[in-house]
C-alpha cells in the first residue's frame, strides 16, 4: 500500500505559499502548495503523460470534472498565447504539477500558465510528488479527490471528498456544449457538416474548415429534425466529458440519425455511436491521457501515435440480438492494452475513433480520418442531388 506522501518546503520559492492537501477517497493524502488563489475543488484524478501542449489540454472540454496531474516535472515554460486555445476557457477541476514555471519564455506568450488558470478560478498545485501520485493511480485506479488548504484540517477535507460525484453515471456534456447553433463557414465550400457538440475542440473545427467544409455546430441535445434541418452532407459526433451511458437522450437521437447520413464519431462521440449501435462501454482502470499512445490500424497494420483523453472504452460484445454486430468491424486497437480504438460500419456509412485525430496537442498521424470523412460526405452529396 502506498503511504500518505507529505511534501515539505525545501526552497525559498515555497516559503510564502499556502499549503494545500489533495485528499483521495481512501484517505490517502498528498501535500503541495497553492500557486495563486487558494481555491477548493474536487473531481476525478487522472494523470497525463504529455510534456507539452498544456494550453490545449486545459482548454479541452473533455477534462471537465477532472483533476489533472502532469507527470512531466516542469510545466509552463512557454506560457499562454492567443493561438492555442481549444475552447473559450479552462474546464478542468484543478491542475497539479511538480513544478510550474512562472517566468515563461516564448515570443507569442501573453501571460503565465498560473495566471491564466487563476483567472479561470482553477486551483493550481505544485510541489507534489507527481510520480508517487501517478503510481498510486496506476495501481489503485482512478479515484476522486478534493483539494483544500491544509489549514482547513484533515477531517474537513475528508468530508468534502465524500461529496464529489463519481464519474460513472455523470452527464457532463450539458456543462460544456454550446447553448445555441452557430456556424463556421469557408469561402469555397465543397460540403456541409453538422457537428453535434458534446464538448467540441476548436482544432476539430479547423481541420474540417481546412477541407472546405461549411460547418453548423448544434447543441448536444438537438433533435433529429433540428439536425436534418441544417442540411448536412455528414454528421460529426464530437468529443466531450463524462460517462457516455448517462447521455440517454443523446443516444436515442443518434439512433434516429444512423443510416440517414454519414457519421464520424470522436472520443465521446465514438462511445455514443457504439452505444447507439447496441454495443457496450465500460470504465477503464485509469484511462488513457497523453499524446504518445500507440494505436494499430488493423487494415493497414500501420502504427499511429495518437493524442488521447478518455476514461471509458467501447466493447463490441458478441450479442445475437445485435443486428449491427455482423457489419461492424474493429478498425484500430491500442497497443498499450489491446482496447478498441476505432470501429466502422460500411453499410451504414459510419466510423469512429477513441482518440483525437485533430492532434492538438499531439502528432498528426491520424488527420487522414478527416479526409476519409470528407469522401463519405461528398459521396452522400452526389447521391442526393
């Protein structure tokens, strides 16, 4: 069993900072220091192995409800700029790192990482033994946690962590989805895509616009009639946070869309599409969070290095009652744990992947998937004209 880990101040940088405690569900605690505002917060703890791309990470709506622990020991050295946002704000519950650089150095930077997170009322904790915390999560699995001032007292923090909602059964898409329809058009459009927004990232929009797609982004709970009224040549189901099984109404809507237009699902969209096809999803022990996850393309046998952020996974269970089983194939698998990373149903003109092909942050190995989606959309457009 991993013991409680207490981090003492060993340098002058921490002498004036307020001590923080990260309390876990089983009573294990990790100590660190608040950077800036001493904000209390709770959520599911996940560790991310990326060495850069922190601006894209903290503004990714998929991290809503999560306390993110960075395993790389030094974060923040290039600051925050005006170009690398994935949404309008930071969505995570808290940000934890061994060290965060306050004196950033990059010509595009406009502020520090700490200042940006404080402006968004996100607690920032440093001085934590993030290696021990990541090992704990790998051995014990994902757990809820609560962050507060040490001066509040251990009993107070222990009571607070009990009230943090568990991720299983949690619908978070409504927290991050757009409240109303909006459009992202291009000068020379070739096809129209409607994106159902469960937590869309700006880079996904940019990838489709770059392929000359006119985009209409609609809220997560938009009806079949509302979606079809936007006249799409294809439908994209976006990434997002939370448990896919909790999105009952969204799954019902996707069932009504299947077979009518080409569909491409990403991350949460992938899970929702699988559930709509009659398959299952389940909670991973500690999820996939990072920008260097190897995935095998089953058809080509090529290996893609991918950007991932998910705690749930798809299972194509053998069910005689599922008519879609025969025509749905696994297209990609994780080389880390063998889990399903992509599915396709050619007869229904749909496919989806568990990872983030927009690659922001991360490598560009998987951007070809947007080209594949464009081909399906153009085919549908020709057939319906």
